[in-house]
C-alpha cells in the first residue's frame, strides 16, 4: 500500500510538471515555426515577426482560449500558407470536451480553407492531402486519443479516491466498534469484579473488631475505588467520539499528594522534595509524571515492602525531572504476605518508557545499593504538549 501511494504521488507530480511545461513548449514551437517555415511570399518583415509572436501566445493560451488560436490559424494559412497553427488549434479543439460537438463543423471549415487556398478545382491534390494530414488528420487522431485517455484517467482517479474514502470510513468504523467492544468487556468483567471487591472490603471493615485489620481493609477499599476511577478513565478513552460519556479527568501533579498519602497509609515512608522554581507544566507532562510516581510506588509495595522512599520533582527550564528512589526493606512486601501472588502484566515500566518517549523525554531505571531508582526527564515546552 505504501509503495503504491508513493508511485501514485510520483506519477501525479510528473503529470503536474508536464501540464505546467506543455503550454510553454507548444507556444514556443508555434512561434518558432511561424518564423522559420517558408511563407508563400518568402518575405520576412517585422509584421510577420509580430504575427509569429501572436501565434505563439495564442498557442500558449490555447488550452483555455481556443478562438484566438483558430482565427490566427486561418490567417496564417490564408496569408502565408502555414499549416502548423491549425495543427495546434485542431489538437486543442479535439481534446476539450465542451468543444467536441463542434468538431464536425471545425473539420469542414478547415477543409474548405485548405481547398480554397489551392484554388477551385485544386491544382495540386498531393499538396492538399499533405496539408489536410498535418493540419487536420494527425492532430485529430492524437487529440481524440488524448481526450479519451484523460477521461479514463479521471474516472479511475475518481474511483480510486472514492474507494480510499470508503476504505478509510470502514476502517474507522471497525476501529470504533472494536474500541466499544473492548470498553464493554472491560466494564462488564473488570469493573464488575473490582466493584465486588470494594463492596466486600467495605462490609469487612464494618464487621472486623480489630482496628489495625480494619484500617488495612479500609486501605484496600480505597485502593479498589482508585482502581475503579482509573478504569473509568480508560473506558472514557476507549469510547467512541459519537457516544461520549462523562468521566473523571486524568490525575495530574495536583493529585500527587493524595497518592503519596495512600502509600504512607500502606506502610511506606515517603518523602517528597521539590527542587527548582515551579513552572507551568502541560497536562500531558503532568499526567506522565504522576504515572511514573504511581508505577514506582506500586512496584515498591509489591516487591520491596515497608521502606523509605524519596520522591523528587526537579523543575528546570523546559524540563521536569521525576526521581523515585527506595531504600532497603524493613518488612515483607505485599506480594509475599498475600495468600496468592498479586497479579501483574510485567509491562508497567515498558508502558511508562513508551509514554515518556512519546512526549520527547527520557526514562531510565536501575538498581542502587540497597534499593532501586526510577527516573524520567519530561519536556515541558508547550510544543511538546501540542505534539
């Protein structure tokens, strides 16, 4: 498909170049022949030079205005016995669709002029035949072939454009239907299960007498509600534009403190540090920074457990740098304490790298003595947000 589109563009550009050059080539050729071809009187004067320039200009404009070229062709034949202007006029008359109904009358008129120029009855039938071939028959055949070819190409071009529009419409419709189906499946399956989890956690929170257990259940319920909010955001993105539905805005840096508070309530000792002068940050960069911190804290919960975590937001001109570093664990991680392993697709950091890279930034991860580091450098220029 890509190669075909490239060939079509190259061919279209070549046709446009030929269309721009052809009128000049025809005009210069007609003007040169008007000067170089021998005339009936074999005399060259300034009037004939001006007439040659006029014939060239008429041939240059013959694609849009044919009457001047026809009149000058008749004058060139009657005054100087030159047939080449009629050749250009015949070609332009035949190739123009609105003029084709006048072709029989035009052919008859040119034939009469050629015969009249040689006298009645014609003294030289060979000369009459040669002039009719060069001035009428040959451009007539070429013009009919070119006109028919143009009609076929125009029909094929219109058909190809219509098929491309239909294909694009079908592709967009299929994409919208698939997105709607995915959103429906996620809503019917994932959202339903998470909602049941939140409801059961709420019921346990009320019935459990132990305050510490109740606090952890409350944290589970709050995390489940947060997951429902994030799922609602994803479903809103998957819905088609034709059937929009209201959904909560994606989290930004304004929601970062709430995220850190949830991690603190789960046992992490999180410290936030802001370096540099705070600057306006586009929403896309804010969402990416929030997701970097969220994914890093989630991994700490799952794989490290209770520990010290430093979250650093470093503001600089044109860049927001986010660094999340954790220290050695002081308790088992949630993944080990849980009865079953926590689910995970293993694509969180990969998705973050893609998100940051799409914004033009850099993402890196690496181990350090006793801990792990997740860092992202996100451009904050307005052009990045637009892109």
